[in-house]
C-alpha cells in the first residue's frame, strides 16, 4: 500500500499545450464560438521546462492530462510519435521523483469522436476505452500508479447540455432534454466501469473527479447540493479514490465571474465526511490578480486539507494551477497560476515555495 502523501499542481493538456489540430474545442474556437487560444503555454514543446520548476517548489507529484486527439488523430489510428512525447516527459518526472497523475479525459474530444455524437451514443464509448487501455497498459509498465478516468463530468454536462456554453452547445429547453443529460452521464459511468477493469488488470489506481464548489446557479441549485444529496449516484462505484475539485463558495454566478469566493470550510467538511472511499483533492485554487489574496486562499485551504488528512482519509492535495492558461469559456481572462503564461514567476510563487519547503516537503 502506498503510504505517501502527495502534494503537487494540476494542469490539463488542451489548456496549456498549444499546436492544436483536430480537437472539438479547437474546431469551435476557429469557428469563433469560443475565445481564441493561440498556442496557449506552448507546453507541447516546453514540457521539460517544468521539471526544474517542480523541483524548486518541493512537490512530489504532478497531475496533467494526455490529449486523446493527439494519440488518436483518426478513428483507430495511433500516433506513436505523440505518445512517445508524453512518455519522455513522464520519464523525466519519474527520474526526478515526481509522481505523475494522468488524466485520461478533461472535457476535450477528438473531432472525429464529436462527429459521431461523442458521449451521446452508447456504442461510442468503446473508442475511449481503447484509448484508455493503450495509455494505462503502456504507462503502468513505467510504474505510473495513478490514473484519472474523468474530470468533472457534471461540469461538462451542465456547461454543454444545460447551459449550452461548451461543445456541443445543446442548451436545456424542456423536460425531454433530461433524457439526453442522463444518457451522457450513464455512458461516461459505463466507460469508467470498463476502465476500472483495465486498471485492475494493470495493477494501478483509478480516480474519478467531481467538483463540489458551491455555486448558486440561475436554476437555484448548486453543485454542492447535487453532490451532498447524491454521492452514491454521482460517483460511480468502480473507482479506488474520489477526486475532489474545490474552489470555495460563491453566492451567485456574478461572484464567480468576478472571482469573489468566500472561505467556507464547513461546506467542504460536510461533504468530505460522507465519502466512503479515500480522497484526493485534485484541484484547489483561485482566479485572481491579487497575489496576496491568492497566497492567503491557498494557505487556508492547504492547511485545512493537510491538517484533516487522516480524519477524511485524504491521500493528496493538488493546486490549480501551476500557470495561467486557457480557461475554457473565459479564455485568458482567468488567472489561477503562480506562474504567468510564459512560465515567469509571480509573487505568490516564492511564498508557496517557502510554505511547501518548510511544512509539506513530504517524501
């Protein structure tokens, strides 16, 4: 059993890599339906530049995603050159004692998958399972131990099929549309079940992530309410760890757009106390240009999660994000990083480095 406590940073491939081609998000960016992305942080050619930064920060783990569209640019066709690009980066992480946490799906689909109605069709999930099998079977041989099947399917479904802000831009209109919402979530859970079997065949751990940030929406519900009342339904049964993304509490949508979270530890405590499996805090951060506020926010939650890690069976804590990046519908108007887009250091970087070194340098 792995007894280490992991602490690190989280990013996703599409938000940071650049040099895009056939992803559904990139297609709609070029159509003008989403903010321009350019080449984001250019990590596709700069991944190795992160190694000395992560070492300087005294972290022992790093969560990032592998872009399905880069590995399968066409249906059934593997781009092994792109796979090797990820493999080389993972080798560098492992060589420097930084544990990779690999996210398999972080909202973005290959364009060919989008064209066959993506997660709306049950028969399509076999394509994602094929991709997951390729990644897990190869990376497990490199002693990669932790894989995340899905990142925040509820956020994806809300944004894509209820609010209609993300691909495929299907806005909820009446009760008939609920069938499509349920179908998408059911298909994702079915895919997760198959990926869990693959994870056991390869002796690795599977994490599934949802967001418990308390956001009051125009529909007078919140993700907190949904999670709190339906943990056994929202999280599939076939996982080893709950992945929790948490950004605080927002009184309304205006507050989240203006980046005004309240510090609510009771809300997150209530939910963590109901969890039946071990937990990773896979994202925690704040969108702000106020470096004092960023540091105060991260210190508050970091200390809370670490202080209570035994009480709630928390196995790791990841900050979102290492650098400012493309933030979906907000483009580059959101600033979660302790680095700028060009990887230069913000003021919060230095204080976070001090905190991590003095308090949480856990081997």
